[in-house]
C-alpha cells in the first residue's frame, strides 16, 4: 500500500513546488514602447496602433507616446481619435514640423464625420498644431524611463528619430541625442527597406526610406543601439484577410478601423499588406516565434534609397524573416487582435 501511495505523494510534491514557482516568479513586465508613425499614408499604421492598444489592455505593452512623421494636422487628430476609440485617450502625442507627406490622404477625414445626431462619430480633441514637437516629446519620454528599457517602433519616415539623434541637451535631459538613445533605448524596430527580391525586382526602393533618404542614411550609419528591420517583403506576405474586414467588425455600426480601411482601399475586395503591424508585433513579442532573424550585419542606404544588408559579426542590424507556417500564425494574430472589440 505504501508503494501505491508513493507516486501520488511524489506528484503532489512536484505540483506544490511548481505552484510555489508561479507565486515566486514575478510577472513579465509590459514592453515600454514609443510608436512613431506616418499615420494617414496607409491603413496599416492605424491597424498597427489598434493592435498595440489591444495588447496594452492585456498588459503586454505600455504605450508611452505616439509621434507622427506625416506633416498634416489631421495625422495627429486621427491618432487622438483612434486612441480614444480604443480607450486610451491620454497617450502623449507629438508631431513632426517641416516633414514629408503633407497631403491629407484617403482616410484621415474620418475624424470629421458626424452621425445623424450631429455629433462626431470618432471624437478627438487634438491635432498636429496643438501637440509638442515630436523630438521634444521623444526626449522627455526617454528621459523619464529606466536605462535600457524602451523599445522604439518606427513605421513611417526616419525624420523624427534622425532629428532625435541630432538633438542637443535640453530641459528634459543633459544628454545629447546619441547618449540619450544609448542610455534609454533597448532596441529600434523599423518597418523600412527591402531585403529580398520584390516582384522580381532586386533593387526595390521602399516608401518609408525614399520619402526622407538623408534621415534614413543617418539612422543606418549612426544609430547606437541594436536595430531590427521589417522589410517590405514581410508585410506583403502577411496581407490582412478581406474576409475579416467583411465579417469581423459588425459589432459597431461605425467602426474606425473598418471605415478607414474601406476609405483607403480604392478597389474591393482587397487584402492589404500588413507592413507596420509586423514591426509592432515583433517589438512586443520578440520571443514568440512569429519571425526569425537574419544574422547580425550592417544595413546601408544609398542616395536613391535602396537598402543593402551585409553580414558582419560585429554588426548592429538584423532583419525579419518568415516562413509559410509563421506567416499563417502572424495573419491570424493580426485578425484576432485588430478585430477584437475595443474596451471603452
């Protein structure tokens, strides 16, 4: 009888030990993240920010600030409306001054829509003329965080972060840009460039790079922390399923993401590539196996805006890679997170 009880006693002891580990081990801290976006140029910026908010609800990420590199006041207005729509109305916002892409674009006008009662469908209180300069906000935000703790995600142009790199000491920190970045930033994740053949073209010049080539060259040459690039090829592979746009957002008569998607896409049905979502997903879950990483190396940007990667053991750069199984996982993660109802 003693021998028959032994396995049970042993299992109980193991279970008790495992439970003690659960209570002793601290919960994983949320990723401290700054999101830099050219909101308004493509719908994937909005979908990426929606996904970040849904993961913030789960405690996976702490969104410290959002900065815009699109030089139109409605870019910030839309970000403000989207933040409020998802239940995060107090996220600090910053705007580029004298930046690229000054047109309104196809979907920023959603912030002007009103319902039958005359009230704004997607309320907001800020625009690009009533928020701090992006670089000032970036310096203030970084200075307030612990050393080596902040993930930067850039899914627009390189303007804001290049200017951060050039910034001098100010009221927020005595450190110049390079020293402040090196002290506070854990990693920079960029949606930019191309590292595989794109539609048989081996010299694809990606949009986020070519709109501000001097800034892209500066970041590639001088950025002082590790950098991960999500290339054009990754977003193309993980296009957002049209079936989800049609069927997953019906819980609201007017949904900011769905309505913006439909306003942006000229021909339907259309499965839009998810470039910006891939950068955000990696930054928040780098160890979940959604992506593989290239070896260490160095990315250079030429005068035309082409990105070239050269493997180097002491390099600063890596880029995302994704096989067919990972692609399926990534697309489903996007569907579940983007279409999840907001908590307001």
